């Protein structure tokens, strides 16, 4: 049995860890609430963009635009959004497992796949598996700014419209609720697939009794589609980052809560062990005293 001094030292160390994990849980809880309010504030905006995009795609005469066409360059791109920091359980492993599906699929089809990622733990995971990213966004914080997202959207839109890219998707942790998050892929380009996906997610698709031909658009749909597509892509990228941040804080809250509970349990066990060791020590000292008195 360990001595009382060693037990006290272990209990003190566990108590310090417990305070740290409890503090981290409280910080993630506060950050989650802040981001969740922002997430709720833009839900209607995302739905409106999805409805506008769905309206343009419902035209009987297809609208000609490079964003709506399929390319055949043999090159795809995926943006992998992982956690900014660690201590969030299996978050990054879940993202990587889905990303690995894209890697194996591209390899089997003989296509080139470029992986982009913001700086964070997912970059470490990729390097560990020997998969160097095509580009790492070092200047992106926990949540990128609108200008950074616009630059990112323009970069991939330019490649796709030039015919240099067949597919662009985002692998991220989608946030459904505080009790449900799941790694998913959002197809961003071709734009038709993105609009179909967003329209399916939207609260209400465009009224069924109205069609594209019921509206008068000025300027023309061909002129609107590129600007609207840029807005939809920007909104979708931002939404993915927001979902990823929310899911990261939820994962860290759960991980830190479990760590705190485990530390509390360990403190109880160490306290009981200390009491037993102390009682044994006191009993031994009393026996020594009694034995010494009997010799006299």
C-alpha cells in the first residue's frame, strides 16, 4: 500500500486536473451558447437563399452558367474542417474517417483529390497518415471572417468555372442539436447539387403552386445566377464552419464533463485509500506504544 504522503500528492494532482477540466467545460459551455445564438439567427437567411436557388433551377428552360455544368478535368477538392484545439474526444477521428472515404474513392476512380484544411488538429491527423494537404489556411481563427470565407469561395468558384475542378465538397461535423452531431459531406459544386441539398434541408421549399415562370426577374436569370451562386456558396461554407465550431464545443463539453466526473471518483477512492492507510498507521503506532509499555 502506498504511503499517506504519496496518496496525498496523487489526490492533490487529481484535484488540480479536476479544476482544469471543470473550467474548460464551463468555457466551452459559454462559447457554445454564444455560437448557438448566432446559428439560430441565420437559419431563415439560409432557407431564403435555398428557396431562391431552387426557384432558378426549376426553370423549364435551363439557365446556362459554368457553375451549373459538370466538368471532366479529373480533379476534385475537399475542404476538411476539424477542431481548432484538442481535448474533444473522437471529433477529428470521425472527420478523418469520412475524409478517408473520399480519398479511397478518388484513388479507385483514378482522379486527383486535393485536400484543403484550416490550421488545427485535423492537419496533424492528415500528416500522421502521410496525407499532406494541398493548402492549409493558417490565418483562419476558430470562426473565419466573412472576407476570408469570400476569398475561399471565390478561389474554388474560379477553379470550377475555369473547368479545372470537377467537384468541391466540405467534410465537417454537422450540428443537429446538442445531443446529435455527425460527420457529413456537403457537396458545394456542382451548384445544382448544393441547391438540391439546401432546398431539402430548408424549413419550407418554394410554394408548390408557384413556378419559375410565375416571376418576372430583372436583371435576367443568367445575370443573377452567378451572384446568387456566390452568395449560396459563401453561406454554405460559413454554415459548415459554424456547425463545426458548435460540434467542437459540444464534444469538448462532454469530454471535460466525463473527465471531471472520473477525477471526482478518483478523489473519493484516494480519500478512502488515505483513510485506510492512515488508520493502519495509527493502529501500528498504538501497538508499538502498547508493546513498549508491556516491556516496562
